[in-house]
């Protein structure tokens, strides 16, 4: 009886769609943020990986950004 609830139909289409919506809601702002500060946007995908999302946060907070306030690349 217990195994039926734990292993059975726990991951349906509704769960998958909900996880997809949450993933998109997290990745798009992180992608845009990385682009605006001068790093490749694909780095924003790291917000989906549990330990790397914290590393990305600290990297963005404490690293030297390649773009200045006017949006131009620094030499």
C-alpha cells in the first residue's frame, strides 16, 4: 500500500509542466542579468543546479564586471 503512493504515479504531466514554468521563470532573469553585466547569457542556466546557483550568486556579487555603467565594454 505504501509503495503504491511512493513509487507509482508521483510524476505526472502537471508536475513536469510546473517544473518547466519555474525553470523558465528562474533562467530568463538570470540570463538577462548575466548579459547586462557583460558575461555570456548561458551562465544563467547555472541557477538550476543546486550548489552552482550559490556559486553564481557569489560570482556575480563579488567579481569585476566587464561592462561599465554606460553599457560599454571596459578596455
